[in-house]
C-alpha cells in the first residue's frame, strides 16, 4: 500500500543517490517508479516532457507531478520535499568544506571523474526514452522522429535560440507530421 511516507522516502532516496542533475537521475527515477508500478513508461515520458518544459529543476518537477498523480496537492509537496531535501542537507554540510578545500587536487580529481559519468547517465536516459517511445527499436527507427532529433540538435549547436522556442516549434512540427 502506498503512503505519504513511502512517497517521501522513495524520492528522498532518489535525491540522495542522484548526482549530476535532473536528466542524469532520470534512469533512477524510471527504475524506482516503474518497479513499484506507480506509473507506466508512457506516463513517465509525459512527466519528463512536462517537467522539461516547466521552469525549475527537472527532478523536482518530476517528483511533484508523480506526487500529484498519486495523492493530489499533498503528494506533490511531499514528493518535491523528498527529492530536494537531500541536496539541501548535502550542500549545507559540504559547503564550507568545498570552500576551504575546493582547489585541492583530490577534490578537483573527484569532480573531473564525475563529469563523464554524468554525461553517460544523460545519454543513457535519452536512449531509454527513445527505446520506450519506439523512436529506436529492434525493427528500426522512426525516421520522422530521428530527423526531428537531428534538426533540433543542429539548431541548438549552431544558433543561440531559446529552448522554449525549440519546444514550441517541435510541438507544432509534431502536429503537422505525426
């Protein structure tokens, strides 16, 4: 049986082990929520899409939407607190230490080592979402989606444009070609 405490504790756990920002912890969110059957893959994809378009951190937005899905407004607040509280506690605890020892070679080495791992987690999340939404499958690829991904990637890397405009243009494109 799902409870407020269980909702809080799962998102607190995700917040504690989720390094690298919201996109990097999407695989953790996916594993935790799908294994408990709180949402399905389609709902997760929609939650990530809405969370990405909404202002604020994607992890907090995801938690809020899942919490709202499960328990309404109280669930949204509880899940959001669960995912942001670990970061707040860690930042408060480590803030002084990092200010004092941030230039130490061991600390720098740790952060240089985390960068590629975080990048890999983000790529993994993108791949999993592509597979779960049938953009990529064993039977081939959805060419329209691949072309849209490529166009957005090129635009983002060549033109300085607000990502919100990219999302709006992609939504309009989707209405026309899908």
